[in-house]
């Protein structure tokens, strides 16, 4: 499996990131984000990783029970693939009431125009209306996102280059708070990480919305069926037709799991028609399973041991809430805001 590399470690120390709990993780989530979580924690960053169930509810409010189920499933994946709850703070977003308080503070000082200009809101309006998710929660998503970072005084957020503009709005909101109240919540900076484009089974970008994913820790037989159905280079209509690996999504998945020798075997065999697409997929299935078996077993152990997983989550949420409480104490002091106190 190829290793993702983050850029040279900057002077900042505290990292904050999270994932929406709208479904099980797929391999694109791993190679785009989770592999970097593990790398950053092992490089000595102080990491806060959140399962973002409030964010998930903006689109899954009609199926709220599934949000909780996916929350546990995703955290079990994190732990199985190397996130260490002793090195990193692993928490559930909705367990932090202080986060919603800071969100309300930010909501009151964020101009409407800032949110109306968000491209992900403007570009998805018709889709949101058709799915009954054209709601306030999605509109103020960037406000909650800013609070997610600021509640821990996050200094760095691991992102790909295409995600930097989303972080800029969070920084704008935090800067405005600092100007108004004369304090300094830390302004987050992007921590650029590799975010490879992982193709789905149909050749498009892997996405839950396209239904073309390969789940990260799926059982072997199910994973094998998905890979066998994957599209290949359209030029290979018959077994004897030569192909071009760089036009085949199976080859790109090979690059994530296979050795240099296997990649050379794929490239030579495909271009010369020395191997068929079934041979190529078979080698990928073997290589993926070698990587998968250990984490899959660990994940199943966690999900089947409710007490162990609950204990890990409880400790992580307690640590996260302690930090959130410190931030909110300083925010209330700066605002001279009693927050409902009768004193």
C-alpha cells in the first residue's frame, strides 16, 4: 500500500478534523483523510478528531437513528486503522454542548452575505430542494464548521488544496469575533495533505452519492464482488485486445494496494494483452485482502465489545469537553456575557 505524505511539519501544533457520519467509510475516505490522521498523530501533533453527527443530521434528519449507528461504525474504523485514543482526542460532536453555544455566538456575528456566497450552497440548491434538505442547518453549515475548529483553538486543519476555500470562511468568522471582542481565538491555517482522486467502481470519483464505493473494511466476499464488477479500459473488448492501464480505474486501485512489482506486471500485461482484466482484478483482490484482514478483525472486535468502545468514546468525549469548556470560559469573559446566570 502506498503511503500518503503530508507537507513538512509547520510550527503549529494543535490539529482539528472530522468526518460526517452519513455512512460507512470507503477507501477514498481512508486514502484521502484517515491515513493522514494516523500520520499526523504519529508526528507529534495534538490531534482532535470528531465524528460529526450534527453535520450529518443536516441531510439525514429523517433517518436520525442511522446517524448514531454510523458514528460508532466510523470511529471503530478509525481505531482499527491506527488512530490511537491515547495520542489523539477522539470524540462525538453532539456530546459537546459548548460547541452549540459557540455556534450560536458565531451565528449572530456572521453576515448573511458571507453564507449566501458559499458555492456549495448555491450550486446545490436544486438538489437540496428535491431531497427536502434545503434547510437552515445546511445554510449555516460553515458557522458550525468554524465553531468546530475554534472550540479547541485549532491551529491547523488537514485539507487538500481544493478544500482550502472552505477553511477561509471559518477563518473569516473567527477573525471577526476577535475584532469585535478584542481577544484572540487562534485562526486556523490549512495543513496541506495529499488527497488522491480515488476512482469508484464505475470510473467516476468514489462517492456515496454515486453508489460506486468500495467500503473500507467490507467482508472479503462482498469486496471481491464489487471489484470483479468494476469497469476497465473500454478498449479491451476482447481478451486479446491490448489496453492502457492509465485509462482503467482498476489500475488506480492497484496503486493503492499493490507493490511496484505487481504494478509493473499489470502495466506490461495489460498493454501486451498478456493478462486479462479478470487476472488483473484477481491480483488486486488478493493484495487488498492482505491489507484488509487485520483492521477488519479489529473493527469487528470493537463493534462486538460495546463496553470497550463505549469506554474509549467516553474518555475521548470527556477530554474534548474539558478543552471546549476552557474555550467557552474565555469567550464568555471576553464578551462579558453571563450566559443566563443570575449572579
